[in-house]
């Protein structure tokens, strides 16, 4: 084949990047042409934390200009989930694009459950309970800013909005639609009862298009070149998983970055009481495959430690290597680690509260975080095995966190299975590969993954040491301190993107 080049725009809640991915008969080549901090602002009238849509669009256009030296064929945008833009009849934003980081949804879940019980919400959608899901954001808007919804003619998730800005075509995309907790698994369509509970009209939403759909064209400003706008898997985790070269049902994926997302790819969703009690989510994927996964507080923990102490990531890892292992542990799913004023104080306070030594220096703090994350992976792997009824034999780790080889090795040791490392740039690769499927370059996901495997050599880490039994027992006891998710009717509150994160290492 002749070389085909795609622009993959990967928006993270803290940082974004624009990449050019070239494809020929033999391999893929990737180069990042622009990185930027994701622009955000506080709304003057409401005080809400919001995304700066104009600022993000300017960064996208600057990225396209930086990529314009190549002969480009297509472009597509992915981003984090749950956030959206409301448009009026003239296709203008009705209101600011409020961030899931804002606390306006406090208490709204219970109000929604009065209309549709929590168990029924999960049965219909298969989506984990988090207070900032689109369902609860809209319900909050209906109560606090009803005029916004009264003027709304269309709701677009963030990547949908930027595709609209590029093409003039407003369409909802499948993978991101499934994250809203408004989309019914059984009917494969928007759920009318949940839309009513959210206060949004079905007329404001389109039947979602599949990843790989050619939405229209845009013209690059620098050379006047026409690019097809091909909708990727617009949820960044769906793009990242598409780039993981999974080969069998006994393999799990772990997208490692600011947050860790661990799960399996499945032809069917898991929506029974066990899955709900464990707060697994069933998000839509490429080729209608489900991503059955859990969110784990990932490198957000050490990013905050580094930010507060003025220590670089590589220095934190080096200090953690020399620190005593398994000495102090935390439960990363504890809500206190979601967005504390001080992560260092939160970790030390948790250790003191649970009768453990308080980590004294940055090495001990980072080691506490890494050990605890590795044990979280082991816990989730065990829960996955319980859902599946068979063992997980390998874990594929993708995302920027793959560069942390200490954590990669700890994951292999804790889970006692081989860990396959790579690719690091999984979101942008998955984004581009779905574009290439839409352009007819690849025959499907299996073809794309085979190309990725040839282009980006994998590294394998084997277990080298065992976790002490007492460390595992202590860690499990820490998790039992949290209220059971069934009792809370909503599960642990953990975010797929870190509030106020200093830097995204992957946009998952």
C-alpha cells in the first residue's frame, strides 16, 4: 500500500497531544507534533469548574498546523468520558462545558435513584456508579440551571463537539455514549427512562455512530488540504484498548497512567449482582466489544507526591527502589485519595489511622504507593477471574505508565503472571488505527493489532519475587474498611481522570 497518514488528537483532562501516525505495508510510525495543558477556566456566573472550549479548539488547530507538513488523509479526536456541550438551535453553546471535577453533583445520585432504582440503572446500562457520570451531571443541571436544558437542541460529548467544529456535522459516537449511564445495553440505544431522570430530551441526541465512521471533511488552514474526519473510538480508554494486542480470553489489559484501568475485552457484558457489587463497568468498545473494567487510582498518587515535594518522576522511582518494600500500604480506592489538599498528608494520615509506620521521605511514600497499586492489580485480577470463571494468565500493560518499570515489575510479582509491556502511546495508536479501519486500510481490529505488534516490539516481565503473605493480608483488610458497594448502592467513588492532576501520563 501507499503510505497513509492520520492525525490522532488525544485530549486528556490535564494534558493533550496531537500525533501523526503513518502506515505502510510493513509498519506504523508515530510522532507527537504537539503537547499542551488542557485549557480550563472557572465560570464567572456560576463558579463552576469548566473546560475552555475555545482554548482547546485553538490547541487542536495548532496541532493540525504542526502536522500539516505531511500528506495527511484523516483526523479524529478522542478524550476522557462523561463531559459534554449543550448546543442551541443555532449550534452555539448554550452554557459553559462544566467539568466532572466540579462538585455540583453532590447528592444528585440519590435523587435519580428515587426515579430509577440503582439496581435497575446498573441492569440497564452496566456502567459503574460515579457521581460525575453524565446522567448525574444532567440531573444536577436540571435542578440548578433548568434554562440551559430548556434551550438545548443537541448534546454532544466533548470529542463529538470538536468533530462538529471541524465538519459542521453533529453526531454522537458509540463508545463515549456508553459511558454516560444513559445508554441501554439490551436495546443498544438511549434509555428513555434514564433520559427522563436526567432531564434531557431524546431529540437532543442522535443514534450513535460506530467508530470508524467517516463523518465529513475539514480543510487544513496551512495548505488547504482536505482531510476526512473519521470518528475514532472517542472515549480515550476505548482507543487505548484497541491498540493493546490482546490475543485470547485469558488475557487482561491494564492501561497505566494517571489512573489505571484494568479489565478484559468481552463479547458480552457482565451486569449481574456480583459485577454490580464489585462496581465493574461495561463500556462499549471497537467492533461492539465490551470493556469490562475497574478504575484504580494510578500514578496520580505519585504525581501528587512529586508535585508537592518538587521531585521528578524518575527520581521518585529511583528513591522507591531503595526503600523498604511492603512496609506501609494504603487502599487506593479510599475516597480520601481522590483529590486531597495534600497527598503526602493523606497517605501519612491513612497509615497512622491503620496502625502502620508513616512513610518518612519521598522514597518511602512512593514505595507505599507503588506497592499498594500492585496489590490493587492483584485484587482486581482476582475479581475478574471470579466473574469469568477461569484464570487470567497474562496482563498487557499499555499507556505512559509502561515506562515505570518498577511498577511494571511489581505488577508481575503481585499478580504472579507474565506482564507484557507496550505500546506506550496506546490512545493515539488506537485512535489512528480506527481511522485506518474507516479508510479501508485495515480490514478490522485484528488486522490493526497485528500491524501494531509488528511495529512496536513488546517486552515481557516475568514474576521475580513473591508478595509476603502478611502484606497481602494487611492490604485486603484495608479494603474491607470501606463500606460494601451494595450497602452504599453506588460503589467506590473513583475517577477515570484525576481532579487537578499536574500531568497526564496517559489520557485514559
